[in-house]
């Protein structure tokens, strides 16, 4: 069985090259060909020794994911559905802005956390993605977009691990993938421009702060334990006090001086003025000094099984004002790609319904607007 080189960060690729009797600088050359140029044919890698190319031809491959479909929103957002085998699929979303291009990447097929307001969670959990499957989403999107947009320079400036799955429950595959994104010989992204979103896997938050600190977004969604227990079941294991203590520890290592708290606005559930005041008290008084944070209010994107509805705009504005008046930096996320089910909380993919709850959400998705051409032969808005 040949090795898929998308599975390796630079250190891993250097170790692989060592097994072939090659020096480290060859791994760097190979890494650049794969990630900076999008090459998969070793024969094209002209500055590699012929002997190395011959070794690679029999021991290695650069294998991306098969694209099942591509959908393009009226606002320019693009969503891809990738086949990861055994009936499972994952989605990645590109969100263009005037000053940046953000790719929302999946880390699992399905999700085991089961947040009430997330359609992915209602699909249940199938499996973790490998490092190569996580990286392949960026590898494909970056080089497809250069061709699609007719640009030679880098298109994707930000990556958010906010797609399908809980990234920190796939830690061993996540960290090497992050290192590929950050490596100057790979995609050269700043730690401030790579964001991991978590529902609050406390032990892994601590590990990430030590191993590969990047920007952190925490799915908060409630200002008290009783409500969060209902919306984010993981809270029963890692309640708010423990979660916020971990956020404070993470800030000692983080590339930003704040944590982003994501808060999905649910009509009549967590959007009342008393909830806003509880949230102010929580983040400003915890531990006697509060948590340095930014709060991102997210309009809920309804789906049939949730039984929830989106907070009216007037309610969102009033909620945001209470937070802002308390001195908390507060933003309301723009809804992007909701006409193709690419907005926050909508990613479901064609994964199997492991929970057997109703019909598969995939059957209710928008009809594919535009099929992906055979180019494989070669968000979510993030914090600034």
C-alpha cells in the first residue's frame, strides 16, 4: 500500500523521505510541490532527482477526495460535497470577502456532540477524518479556486475548522493538518487566521494550547448551565465554570488576545434580555476578572428536525445592544450561502442518519445548482 503524502506534515514527510534514503531538503521540495503548486504527478516535479521520483512512483501517492458536487450561492459562497467512502460524505465551504477568502473545513463525517440547533449533529456520528482527508479539502479548494478565479496568488487566506464534526474529538488528525496549513512551505497561514471551533472539549483545549495554538472559537450558545445542558449536551461533562477556566488558560498561548464565543440566536430559547444580562455577568465576572472575549451572534438556520426557529432581527439587535453597552465586543454574523445550505449549522452532507431520526437531511437540501467539472484531475465568517 502506497502512502498518501497529504497525510504528512513537513516533519512526517521528512521522516517518510528518510525511509527512502533521502535528506530533509528533499521533503521540503516535495512539500512545496504538493501544497504550494497543487501537484500530484511526481513526474512533474522537475527539481527532484530522477531517482527520488522513481522511488515515489512505487511508494507514494497524492490522493485527494472525490468531489460529488459543487454548489455556488448567489453571494459567491461555494460548497463542495466530498466522498470519503463507505457511504459517507463531508462538506467544505468557501466564503469570499473583499479582503479575504475563508474556507470552512470539516473534521469528521457526522458529529457525536449532538447540539440541538445543528443539522450535522442530527445525522449522528460516522467516523473521524484522517489528516489527509482534512488537508485534502484545503488542497483541492485552493488550487481549484486559483483556476476558477484565474488567479496565480493564494486565494484562501483564512481557514476555520467549523465544518462538520467536533475538531477536538479528532485531535490526532487535526494537529498535523493545522501544521500543514501554518507551514511556510505549505499554505503559510498565520496562526491568527486559522481558527479551531469547539463545543468545549476541555482537556483537548488545554493540549491545543500547548501543541499548536491557533485562534479559538467556543460554541457557547447559553449563559447558564441548565440551558446549555439542553442545547450543548457536552456541557454536562464540562460545565461553564470549567470551560471558562480553560479559556483563560488558553489565552496564555493564543495568537489572539481574546476568545471568540459563538452564540446561536434561538427564538424564545436563549435570546431574552435576561439571557443577555446573564451572558454579560458570565464573561465579565468569571473568576473575579472575566474572560477576554468577542461574542459572535449567529442567526439560526432552521431545519425540520430541530423544532427551533430563528430569533427576529429586532430581538438580535436588542440582545447585541445589551452586550455592547456592557463593553463587550459583539458582532452579528452575516448569513452566507443559506440558499445552498452552506450557512452555519446547516452542513449535513450525504452521511448516513446514524440516529435514525426522521429522513436524512440530505434529502431536503437544495437541489445542486452546478455540478463540479472534472478538475480533480490535476464559514462562516471568521474573526479578523
